[in-house]
C-alpha cells in the first residue's frame, strides 16, 4: 500500500468518504465516485451533442458546443452536481472539469481557447455557497499555462427569477441585461477565443445571453462546454 493510500485509509476510518454519485462508502483507491457509478455514467454521443447544439445554439455565435452527460433523474450525474452546488463538495468541480477537458480533446482535437469564462453567478449566491461551481469546474483548464481562466471578466449584475414556469418570451426578458463586462474584460476579451464553462444547461437562455455579451465585447469566437444538459 502506498503512503498516499495509507493516509487516505486512516482518514477514511475517522471520516468516511462517500461516493458523490450514490453516497456509498468509497474505497481508498477510488476518487470522487465508485466504479459502479463510473460505469453507469454514459458519455454523450457526438451525434446527440450535435442535436443539442442545433436546438440550443445554432442561431447564435456559438462556434462549438461540448457536454459530457445527459442530466436525467436516474443518472449519478444529478447527485454529483448536487454535491458540488448544494453540499459544499468543492473537489467534484475540478474532477468534472478534467473529464470535460479530456472529452473536448477527444471530440475536437484542434479546439483551442485563449480564455475560459465560468458562467457567472450573482455575488449573493457566491457568498451563500462559498464559491462559483462553474469556476471550480473551470479550474481544471488552468493546467496549461497558456490558457487564462478568469471569473472577473464578466459579472452577473442581478439575480434572475427562476426560469422554470416561464415561456420563451418571458425567459428572454427575464435574462436580458443580466451580465456586464468588467473593465478587465473589455481589455482582454477582444479578438480572443472564449470557452464558457458551465455545470448544467437547461433552457440555454443564460448561456445565449452570455454568448451575445461576449460577442459584443469583441470576442473572436465563443464556444460552450458544460458538464451536463437536461433532457
Ligand atoms: Zn457510487
């Protein structure tokens, strides 16, 4: 047994680590999720991804769209994202981010972004949660020094009401003028290839607004990568 595993095993004795997918006790040599959950996480097929791209973003200035999973009731992905957003399990973020990064390299080997922009959340929410979950996912993209990951280029200016019970037009109005580019953003965004990183995309309204704002600020291109899309 390696020293690392010995340390994890001792720590697990006092405070067992649980699988973020099914809440069962995690063995020392597993990270974040158990092998059963890992096996049941089906990566989204590129053809399904293309359908979502066409449905959500084809009329917008979105160059490429990436997503790992479908967000369904019976998939462990629901619990994993829940852990990241509502249970303070921050380390699931960079783990999901590294999977997303790997998937992008598989699907689109020539893809390159200059700046990674995590979908902003309002400051009040950030204080409540302690972090922006999309920033935690985006952190995985900083491994290579040539990519800037920044959450201070664009700000969420106001809290938006829940989109769930709104029709398309109401959703559009609800989300408009939600984001503002910061001074630093105005300096850095022009002529850059931007990748928006998000946890889950549902209606896509927020992401479309972000694409518009970044394009208006002079981005050379805007692409989107999300851990999951709702069915
Ligand atoms: Zn599990």
